[in-house]
């Protein structure tokens, strides 16, 4: 009887030990399942936030791309305007110099008067500065909005209305006196239109010095060759240039097409990725739930079996 009792106790002890081992194993499996569920929940959170984040990045990239294309188009337009205006101003300056040396000097030798008040006098021709200002009227008539100005802070009495009167003219005089070799320009609205105002130094030549230092109405009589007497300015509108408008339109169309293509492609890719991940997550969730149900069923059966073994 003692032997049978001892054997029964050994069997019960073995059953309890096995039950404990299986319970620990089941708990470990459940813990692993909980971790998998937790990871799935985190993955689901990422899935929920991935679409808004992706859309935000797509919008930001689109705006950035548009701004870059717009900036490049603006720079191209301004570069073309600067190049063309620099050539025009250099041409006008060269014409003034040629007129002074080849026309004015010869006319004086032949007894003709060179004066600002030449109209109505058959024996007079205009001064170089007067001719330049007359050129402004012709340019403005041919191309409204375009101007050529010649002004100084030491004007003759009959030139008083041409004194610099706005911030650009004053800044141009100051800048060109400090650095007469470099042009001074600014993109701004002039007479209600977006324009390029381009100015270069009007420097004294020997014939200019001889005239200004000897004329009785000259406001300054100590000029030297090379001094910056004033400013030669050309105003060029930048809103009606045919080639520039065509280039701008082409750049804008190309930019919009590129933006549309990028957004469409990115949207389709993002939608495909989101749907694919959601499907995978759903399948994983079903698989984990099935595993948890199986583990719970096994754990319940083995707990009941252990309790039966413990009974005396």
C-alpha cells in the first residue's frame, strides 16, 4: 500500500510539474502574442499617419518645385532684360561721344552755333545733352514706357526740371560717383509698369570740360576730365517683351505639366502602398487572433487537467 501511495504521489508531482511547465510556456507564447499585437497596433498607427504625412510631403514638394521654376523664369527674364538694356545704353553713350567729336567740333569750325535753344535757328545744332533728351521723346513715341534720361545734380538753368527727383536717381548718382565703372540698376515699377532702370556714369571728356568750365551759366566750373557729371539712364519695361513673354509662358507650362505628373505619380504610388500595407496588416491581425484563440483553448484544457491531477 505504501508503495502504491508513493507511486501515486510521484505521478501527481510529475503532473503538476508538467502542468507548470506548460503554463509557463503558454504564458510566454501569450506574451509573444501580446508583443505582436502591440507591434501591429504601432504599425496600424504608422499606417494611419503615413497617408497624411505623404500628402503633406507631396504638397510641400509641389510648392517648392513651383517656386524654383518661377524663380528660374524670373531670373531668365531679368538676365535678358539686363543684357539688352546694357547694349542699348552703351549704344546711346557711344552715339553721344561720336556726335560730340565728329559733329559738334566740325560744326563749330564752320561757324555753326551749338546750343540748347537750336529750334528755329537754321545756323544752330543741339548740344549733345539736348540731343539725348530729345531722343527720349522719339523712343517713348516708338515704344511707350521706354525712356532715356540724362540728369545731373549740377544742371544748367534751363535744365532744372531734369534734376533728380526720386530715390533711384539720387542713389544712382551716389553709387556711380563712388564706382563709375559699374552700372547701377534696379527692377521696380515705373509709371505703373514693372521696369528695369539701368544707369551708367556720364563722365566728362575734354570737350565737355572746355564747355562747362567756360560757359557763363554753368553751375560748376572746376570740372576735370573723367569726373562723373551725371547719369545716363535707360528705362525698359519688362512686361511686354515678346520673346520674354514666350519664354515665361513656356516655362510656366512646363512647370505645371511637371508638377501635375509628379503629383499624379506620387499619389498613385502612395495609394498603392497604403492599400498593400493595409491588406497585409489585416491578414496579420486575423492570423494573430487565430493563434491567440488556439492558445487560450489549449491553456484552458491543460489547467483543467492539472486540477484533476491535484485531487487526492
